[in-house]
């Protein structure tokens, strides 16, 4: 299933776009803890999926990080991207982009984007309204049908 369809299916099934609530419904444990300079990461322990989120993050940044890591848990459940990045020559960019796309579909609905597009908002204005980075909005807009 495509990434957008998967995000929409989860929103419909659990009647929320909140990644923390969805993760809990899926039985994925979430730890909010001091991670230093790391925003978050996903791993497994004894076959249990775990998302770690830096307790210093607030608001939209925390939601985005949770959604991004939920994307890894769903799309790449058997990959340890921090390990792969630090101990192999394997590029993890593909997986990071896919997790970002998943997060953007989960957190930014087509109807909200359409409304802003109809009002002729720029991508900068859309990013400001949602509280997300311009890069994330541009990634989300790549396949948005106006």
C-alpha cells in the first residue's frame, strides 16, 4: 500500500491523526525521555516496538517527531536506521524521506491544504500556519492535487 493510503487508513480506523494515540492503539510503547540532541528514534526490544521522543520537544515538533518515528515503526519495522547510518555504508535517506512523507500525510490533511491553496497561501505561509518546516510542507505538496 502506498504511504498516503496507509496514513489515511490509520486516521480512519482510529479516528485521529494524533501519532501518539495511533501508536498506543497499535501497541507501540512510547517513551518521552532525555535524548540530548536527538529528537527521537524507533527501535525494537524483545520484538516489541518502541518509539523514543526527546522530552525537550514541544507542540508541533513533538507531534512531527512522533509521526516520523511511527512511520519507521510501520514502514520499516525491521530496520535500525541509526545503526545503519553509523555502522554501515548503507544510505538511510530513502527511509528518512518515507518516514517524513508518512508524517506529513498523517499530520496535514488534503482538505486543509486545499483550503489554503484556494486562498493562495504560499508554502511559507502554509508552513507557518501548521507550525512545520518549509521542507516538510514542500515534501507534502509534491503530490498534492490542487
